[in-house]
């Protein structure tokens, strides 16, 4: 008679435990069967994992805006030391900007997306989000599309578009009244051109889809932008908004396909006077800007991912002032300073 205290099998998240057995010739065969079945299940899962894997080139082509470390990891391409000197330098510039009355307030959030450092400047300051709200609206629809993909193919039109909010940086392409557009095309225009008419149509349709539950507010809360008992009227911080891009980059809120689609639309955004200005033309930036006039104060924000080669980073700049040109100068100067610092760390 054989005595086996315990049998464990752990591989690919499988954990099998067989309690103490007094092994006789009758149950010895059962023990062998358990081991064989366990091995077969593990082999099946391993084989599926292998079949699902794609090489670096294939992944980069299909999901070129997502984090390649989802499947692969490489040696760092830049020095991963902290950014204290850069932060100190930016704080000095901000103090100078205030003295020169270029800005009233500015906040910065930075994060190296390849397991690198992060820093905040004026992190507690909240701002009116303005057109930044268009990004979580897109994510609300994409979340619905994970359950029902046909929602993106539905056609919508509006015969009484009324959104005439003045824009300092207006859309170059405007939704036409009485013309049907697919939801997906409305979302693209919402992000690429920051079209307020597309916003109006999508906002109204969301209320039709869910008259009893504010799906946009639910998304807002899920993304961690506001507290569970908050409202969309609340101010947001550079860090809380910037974190949305990290969720997309890591495909941890939407599927890989929809995360890629969202970042692709953001990378097509036509606004070029903020984060993109001053950067090399071949460096992609997936971003969303927002503008608003509040009394005598102008607000301008630009947040997104700068795809520095093999080491993308997240940057969000929110600013208040009294002159649009000065605000764009401040945001673009900050963006270039950060890019130059990252570039100076390149490992040869």
C-alpha cells in the first residue's frame, strides 16, 4: 500500500490539490488519471497561449499605439533617473511666467510610460475640463460597443443643432444638419476636430439609449476622474485626467482593439498649438485639448501621450490666463522642455 500525503499541480494559473490518500491498487489508477488530465489541461492552455502570441513586429503593426510591454519587454532606451532637476527648472519657469503675467495658474503631470519616474507640479489645482470631456464620452460609447458592436454602425442625424459655443480654436470640419452620420464617424469628428455638433448628437443619443442612468457619469467615475458621489460639473486635475491615457496605453479599460482605435483618433487630433508645437514632426502625439472662457479668464489644456521612440511618456498641462497666444506659448514651451530632457537621456 502506498501513502501519498498531498499532490499539487500549478502551472498557467491552474492549482490542483488532492488530499491525503491511502493508495491501494484500486485507487492508484485514479491517481494516474488525475495527473494525466491535469497535464492535458495545462498543455491545452499553454498551446492556446502560444497560438495567441504574436512576434514583436506583428504586435507593433497591429497595436502600434499600445504598450508593447503588454507582451514584450526590452532594455530601457533612456536613463530612468528621477526628474527632480527638470521639475525644479519648470517650477522656475512657471514662477517667471506668472511674474510676466503670461499665466495665472498652470499644472503639469508627467509619467514615463515604460516603468519610469513621474512628477507633478501644482497637483492639487482643479480646472474646468471644457472639451476634455469629449474623451470620456468616446470611451463611454466604446465601452458600450464591447457589448454591442453594432452601436458604432448606427446612423444619427439632427435637424436642430444648437451648439453655438464660441471656440478660439474651432473645428475645421463641421457636422451638417439633416445629414446622417454613423456613430463611429461622429466619435472620430468629436476627437479629431473637437466638433461640438458631434458632441451634441452623441450626448443626446446617449440619453435615448439609457434614459434612467447617466452612462457618461458612470464612465467618469470608473475612470477615477471624480469621486463616486461626484458630478461632471466638478473641476479635474492634470493627474486625474492624464491617467485616462495610461489606461488606454495599457489597454486596461477597453479591449486592445478599441484602445488602439481610441488612441488612433487621438493621434489624428488636428490641434497643433500646444503639446505638438516644437516637437519633431515625425513624433506622434495622441492627445486631447480643451478650451473655455470663464469670466475674464481663459482656460487651455492639452493632455496626451508623446510617442518618443521606444519610450512613450504621458504629459498633461492645464493652464489659466488672459491671453490665448501666451497660453499656447506656455504649453508648447513646457512640452518642448520635457521632450528635450527625455531625449537627452537616450542611452547610446
